[in-house]
C-alpha cells in the first residue's frame, strides 16, 4: 500500500477503511441473526450507517472519512460497494490542518475492476490547492489514472480552466483537459511613454528659428 504521507489516494484510504469496517463486523457474532431469507442478490451483505473513521499512518492521523451509509454487495455482478448518500474524505497535514479533500453525492467501488466511480456534485482539492468540480469522476487503480468525459472546472491560484475529457495522475497534479478555455493573469509592466515624433520635430524647428 502506498504511504499516505506521500500520496493523496482515495483508493488507498477507502480500501483501508473498508478493511477496518469488515473486521469490526466480525465482532458481531454474539448478536441475534434472523432467519435465512433465501436469495439475496439485491441485498447488501453489510450495511453500516453513520460512518466516521479516522485513518492513521505510522501512528499519525492522516485522513477522516465520513459517510451517512455504506453498503457492500457481494452477490451482485459485478460486486461493488456503495455510498449512495454521499462520501467525504479530508486529509490532514503535520499540523492537523486540512490540506486536501474529496466529496461527492454518490460513490461506487467495483471490487474486481478496482474502479471508483464518483457521481453528483464531485469536488476535489489537491495538495497544490487547486479545486476540481465535475459531475462524474473515475479512478482506475490498475492504470493509476483519474478521468472524466464530463464538463470539468479547475480553479487554481494562477489560472482557471474548464473543459471536457479530463485525464490525470493519481495526485491530480499532472493533468490534461480538452476543449478547454481559461483565464490566465498577465503581470502588468510599466511602459515608458515615447515622445511624439511630430512634437519633437516642431520643437527642433523652433530651436533652430530662435
């Protein structure tokens, strides 16, 4: 697993949180279990409500994950995990201040494909302070790539971009966006005014006459 201190990876964070949640579910053996209802293709194997987890690296808290509901489907084809009521993750720096975050209205993780799908109001801020706004975002763990065909807005300190067909590395610091348009600030420079040639000629003529 990649070190959390080196990379802002939603895949690494959620995979760790999912493992913690599954281990907690193993401690529920003493609870009463209802009768077998037979085929449960449409039912989750695990449902957790009001999830709020702190994730640490080397004993230092690095991430906080919040989800109103977490569902795991093991009988679906393909298998997946669902956060249909929203997902929010924030990253803490060494001073325990938030320096990056991810939020969306709905999220799905397809286990076999190792693919994340974020939907709705997707908002991401990377470690450079840039914010990304879109309605659909994919994270492919196999190819280590983040991408979206939907309209994307990028707001940074030095530029603003918008466009379609976004593609990026996992840190969202090296990216390409097509059909783009943007605003780039231009540094103002002082321009020394140049004398009017006609005025200079008239002055020289007056000097000669005098």
